[in-house]
C-alpha cells in the first residue's frame, strides 16, 4: 500500500444498530476499491472485517476491524464496529480514533435504538457524520420514512444528497440533489436518465434545504440567496464541506450493499466532504515542559501516537493499533511509552486489512496502523520520544456491571484460564476478571450475558480451556439481634495430660456491622488466667469466618468473657480456644441470629415512556424507589435501593423492557436484614451444601 500524507487520509467509523448492514457496507466498499475480486457475505463468513471464528459462527461483529482502502488518490481507513450493545466498548474505541462517522440505517427496519446511540457517540466525540440507508433493494425499504424520522429527531440539519428512483417497486437509480441530475444502473454501468415527475417536488424541497444551509455560511452568500441568485456547483460543494465539518449539516444517502449500488457515490462523498485529520484537533501534555502540546495531526511536529485498540489473537499474535497524532512514524524509530516507562525500537509497521497485516515503511500524522509485539503496551498508552514525551488522554469506556461466577472445568487449567483471560482483557477493556476471595469465588464482569457467553466460547475454541458460568454467591453476612449468656466446658482425658478449658460468656449486638466482632473480658479473681485471654480471642476469630447459621462471615457481635475456670495442669491455649468456639456456636444461635444482605444504590437511565414499567419491576425486585430526575432528551434517571441478589438478570430484563434504550449503574450502599422467608430458604440451602461438604459451591 502507498504512503499517504495527512491531507489524503480519511478515518471513517461505521456506526449503527446491530444488523443494519455495517459489515456488508464495508465489504462492498472493499470490493469496489479492488481489495477483493468477489464480495463476501456475512452469512457465508467470508467478509474482510468479520474474520474472528466467533463472528463467523454468530454472523455479527464482535470487535472493531480496520479496512484501509485507496480511492481517488486518497486512503480511507474504514473502522467497522459491532452494533450490539454488549460490545459498545469497541464502538467507543473506534469513535475515539475516527475523524468522521457514517451512521448506517436499515431502510427496512428504520430508526432503531442503535441509530440514536450512534448519534450520541458522534456528539460525544464531535464527529462530522453522514447517514447511509441500506437495503434499498428490498421492497418495503423506505428512504423517505428514514429521512422524515431523522429530521423529526435531529431537525433541519438532516440533508438528503441523493433520492432513490424506483420502477415497478425496484430500486433502479438515484437523483443527485446537488447537481439535479438522474442516474440509473445498467449492469455495472451508471447512465444518465430523466428525473421522474413524481420526484421533482421532493427534489425541490431537498435542494432548498441545501441552499439555505449554504447561504448561512457567509453574509455574501446570504445576500445572494435573498436576491434570488444561484450558486455554482463548486460553491455549493465548498460550502457544504464546511457545514458538514462543523456538524451543521448531516448528509443522507442510500444504496444496496449486496448489489453494490450507491456505494461508489458514498466513497466519492467521503473523499469530497469528510475531513482529513489535518482539519481535526488533538492535544496532549508535554511532560518535559508541563505545557499543552497541540499535536493537531501536524506531520512537522515531534512524533507521537496513541494506542486506541489492542488485538491479542492466538493465531495472528498481538498488535497495537495506533493513530499517529503528530510527526511521521517510521520502522526502526525509537519509541518511548511513558505509561509503562519502556523505550524500544520499532520493528515493522503495518496497516491491518481485516486480519491481514500489510507492511509499510512509515505512517504520517493522522494515519491508522499497527505495531506488532510492543512490550507491555496497552490500549490508551501514549507513544512518543524520550526527548519529547507526550501524554494523551485515555478514552472513557463504559463500566461493566453484569457479572457471573465461573468455575474451571479441569482443575489443572486454572493458570491457563487466568493467562487467557488476561490476554482477552488486554484486548477488551470492558471485560474484568475478579477474584472475590472473601466469598471464595471467581467472577467475570462484562457488558451483558451475550458478552460473557462469547468469552466462554472463545476460551474453549481459541485457548482450548473450558469454564462454566453460574449464578454468583451473594455476599450475605450473619449477625444477632438479642443477648445470650452461655458457658461451655471443654474437657478431655486420654492418659497423661488432659485438656480443660471452661468459659462463661455473653454475646450481644455491638451496633457496628462494619466490624466483625468486639471482644472484652471482665474476669475477676483470676478465674481464667490472663495468659489464656488471647486463646479465647483466637477462638472468636476462627468462629466468625463461617457463622453457625449458614456459614457466612459474622459481623456486629460483642463477646464478653466474664467467668470460667481452669486446671493448673490440664488447661492449655488449645482447650480455651475450643471452649470459646463451642460457646460461640451455642451463644450465637440463642441470640436471635439473622442474615444481612448487601443493598446497592441503583441508577437507571430510561426514556420517559418506560418509567412506569421500570418502577413496577423495581418493586418486584424488593427495591425502594427514592426518586426520579429528568436529564433531558426525554429521559429520566430513576434512583432506587435494591438488594444485590435481585440484579443478576437485570441487564437483559432492562433491555427488553426499554427496547435496548435503558442503561444502569450501581454501587454498594450498606447491609440490611434479609426477610425471614428468604432467610429460611437460604439457611436450608446452605445446610444441604454443608451436609455435602461443599459449602463453597
């Protein structure tokens, strides 16, 4: 592949709802640009971008892939992102690396939740954007409906650049709104044609919208517009480029990915209207001077880059995908990674075409490429030189809240599973592997159930290790509500020295469930010698790890040793420790034992029309709704206190109640008493596990 300067580069991310046609659009672009001799299909598993085994099996994108292609003397880096919400982290990373976006909408399905989320992502990263409507070859696809719906949502900035020509319910051509010309497909050729009579009124509306937008770019144009002057096509295109770059106009186009119709004009429009990196800004901190370093994709400045994505594949190895922020990066350059404090010499530099690495000698500012085997490099790391160390901000990725417990099927694979998950977490920053030592379980956090299922499948197919997912243990706690007074005499005689320990103790609530226990002794007259007090406390420490009620950790207990007796020969620390353990079991069960459950503070962001359903559902989950706050865009944030145990399937349920529009977050708040009926069930279930000697299961 040729080397391209900054002004000849376009970095475009494809965003949209899952199944809208992003991957088949990228495939059609690649085919037109000559990357393939025949178009692959998602259903056949032979597209350039969906190269992963899981993607081919499930027939949807799981990770972002880069497809660089050459068009009209420019290099277009197409970033094909997943549309399903479980992989939103991939779309975030790609949006942070792109300079413009194409929001892909299915002409058949129309505006979907993913369309709105794609728009919000463009707003977050201030990306100029176009809307491309796919599936125009299907009978019930409606371009007009999509235009109307987008205009209703986002106002007059929506501007159709092309209109469809249909004959006998078939998509046969298009009208170019700017040049007011008709075109139709004849085989692989595009020929000029008359504009159908039924399209002329619609064409005039669209043209007027464009001219209004053009007029607003300068006072001179505004005067000409009101005086009835016409603008030349060159003037219109120049003004539109400015409008598109500042986001005041969002062009709309359409086509058929499968028939490769409308793709040629889309590629032309990307080159004509989408900004090159030199029209974008980026700044970091110069760690030498502590001043802002305005890189702004200037090839003349000190070289720097940011790693926006990492690929760790058992088959193709590890690649750090970079975007050059300033300067020109060449193979054999010395590069310093400030985050990891490592300086190393670059080997080969690549551009990745799907999973196919193509070696290049250099990458100019604004270009996207890949470096293999960068030591310890991670997504979000900044690369520069030691002489001019630059630090860039890291992309803000969503926090995973869905989690499940996992067990390694083959005990000998524990280390291998840990290493494999480590590699997958380098690649996917929305995946977390947590060792919950307190509850003796391993937890896997992700963006949804599907995300976690795919991790399990990848571990088995790519890393050859098996894990099983199951419902996590709830971190219940045990405490008491009353006071009890008990004594226990531990006495054993077996020839020679015996064992003797005798304690009298009271147990009551300490009032502080943050602390497991409080120990006091008020023994008088040396009934229990002082040197045995530590043994009594050690007995308490051992007892609180697994409570007598259901083998959960004990909290909030005050234990007072007030009397006892000892034997001058047979008493030992072990005897007093054992006496305390038995006294604790008896005293705890006589003091009104209860289970405490963790409560979380939950925030749910949902559209106004869904608030009733969400609040009803939270009540079913034993939640207490605390209030609602409007956050604009027709959305509300519902705040509630909910038991942790009621949130295990919440991600899937919330999406189904809100059509995928709901989002939630939570954090631990406190412990509260578990209702007695649920406590009885839990105690019975735990008793069975204890009987099976499997209390950690």
